[in-house]
């Protein structure tokens, strides 16, 4: 056998061996936000997940032009609908009173009132829930508690957004 034949045979054997390598195992990890720190990942989730829209006073009205020092303090503007009236909590106070594990459990199991997107929150990766906790926990404990939710039929005394479905042209007699 010539040296050239040995080299070709060796290359063919190496290529065949590479084809026989088992594929890496499929990842069972949930997708999650990648960032330099969990606090940075949590901040990103707050910014992109719409948390500030309700949990930060004046955020939606100003197109997001609210300083980060004011984020997630909750507000006394309610969301009124067939479920009653719900208020966005001061998340800084929420995390101040619970452990990280309890926060993750709450986000994983809670069935709360609209307009909070609980099904979306429950679907988040656990690592992202922990990142949210760590970001919120990094903020100073400021702001007042939100008012308690009101049952259907009770009129709020605070400002509120009416989220009652109106169907133009529908008969009022149903």
C-alpha cells in the first residue's frame, strides 16, 4: 500500500467514525432569557413583558417615559369588568414579604384576576421567574400598597378603566 492510499484510507475511516458519533441529547431545558446577571435578565423581562404597563404609575400614558426609580410601585387605578375591579400590586412590596421560592410558586400556580396575564406568567421558565424576583428585590422598597380588589357589582371609588365588552349594534335586550 502506498502512503497516499494509507492517507486516503485514514481520512475515510475518520469520516466514517465521525458519522457514527451519537447525536448530542436533546435539550430538555425551557427557553429562558440570557443576560450577564439574573438581575439584568429580570429587568429585561419587566421591560419586554409589559409589567410596567399596569404596575408602574403613568407608564402606559407616557409611552414608557417613566424613570426606572418609579417602576413596579403599583397604582390605585383599577381595571373594572365582569370580575369586579382589580388593581396592579406594588411588586416591590410583594417580593419584600416573600421568599424567592414562594414567589416562584405563586407565579407558577396563581389563578388571579384580569387583566393580569396569569397563563403567560405560569408558562415562564422557572429561571426567568427567579430572575424577575431578583430584579424586583434589587429595587428599593418604596410606594404604597395597592387597594384591595372589589367584587362584581361594587363601584370603585378610585379611578378605573372600564374593561366591559361593548358590541356596537347589539341589542340591549340580549
